[in-house]
C-alpha cells in the first residue's frame, strides 16, 4: 500500500465545482488525477482542459474508474446511484469517496454503494464542505474535516493522506453508521450559509 500512498491514481467523477477543486488540488499535491465525465466536450470538461493542469486528464467515466485506485463521486446524488449501478463491477476493489451533497429529494448514495459493490471500502467525505472552502489555502490554523466510513486501515490511511494534502486535519467520526450524523452537519452548514447567510469561513469554524 505504501507505493499507492506515494503516488495515488485518482478518478474524480464529475468535473463541476466540487470535482474540479478536489481534483485540481490533489493533482497539485502530486497525485495523478483522471476526471471521468459524461461528455468529453462539455463546458465543465473544457474548463478542466483549458487550464492545462499538470497530472490531470479527462476521460470517459468507465476509463477513469478503471484507472483510479481511489474514486471520488462528485456528481449529483441521483447520478451517483446511476453510475454505481452501471459500473458496479469496475468499482470492485477501489476505495470509494462519496462527496455527493444533500440535494432536495436526494438519493441514498451510500446505501447504493454498499449494496452494489462487493466488499467495498467506502467513505462519505467532502459532502459537508463547500468548494470555496476546499479551495482555500490561507487558514490561520489547520481546520478539521469530518468524514466517516470504512474501518479498513489501509483505506483510512489513504483517505487521511488525501484530506491532509487538501490542507485539512482528517477526523473520522466513525463507521458507515455515522453517515446520518455527518449528513446532519451538512444540513447545519446549508442552513447557516443559505438561510442565515453566514460566510463559509464562520460556518467552517462552527463545524470544526
Ligand atoms: N459545490 C459545492 O460547494 C458542494 C459542496 C458539498 C457537496 N457538493 C455536492 O457535490 C456534487 C457535485 O456538485 P457540484 O457543485 O460540483 O455540481 P455541478 O457544478 O453542477 O457539477 C456536477 C457534475 O456532475 C456531472 N453530472 C451530472 N449528472 C450526471 C450524470 N447523470 N452522469 C454523469 N455525470 C453527471 C456534471 O456533468 P456535466 O459537466 O456533463 O454537466 C458535472 O460535471 C453534488 O452532489 C453536490 O451536492 C457540492
């Protein structure tokens, strides 16, 4: 696993706001990143390609999954469930990171991931933090980033390293049974930012 730790191959499914920040910053940290997109000529794919980021390529979803050791889902929750159903065989053996948020009428992505992929090592992470905050690098102190999921120690080490590379201190709240707890933090963040109009930074402080 050490060879994976020094040079990770990541597939980020979805090249929208959240996927681009995660993919770009993890590529800057030295990982090889392949974005998996549904349209190679979409506006989001073009935004990635035009930037000529080092260590970053754009590919089809199936090719990106085949390439990655770690697969980050950064698509809407309904699309995540669709992709898990369609590519469940390709996803066997991968470390899965479910970054999908809590959209209105959203789908239970972690259930689908657990049910469809054999012996899966899956985490819910980055779902409760905005792309703007993930993209910041000027924090006075290292902020905490909560996640939950697999207790496989190799997979936990990989996720902890990725979170540290993004500039956060990883805190595993617990196993998959803690997904509702993590999602409730995401709900608190949404209310603070969208309804009460607190800035993302204050919200981050309140939740870490
Ligand atoms: N943005 C944030 O601050 C934030 C924070 C926390 C969680 N999240 C979560 O992260 C996920 C992505 O959010 P986002 O802000 O990045 O959204 P976005 O900017 O709208 O990007 C969504 C991406 O998903 C792709 N996609 C949509 N439907 C798809 C499908 N059926 N099959 C394959 N790909 C599909 C889109 O493809 P095209 O490029 O072809 O349109 C696009 O690349 C959501 O679940 C959101 O709730 C976002």
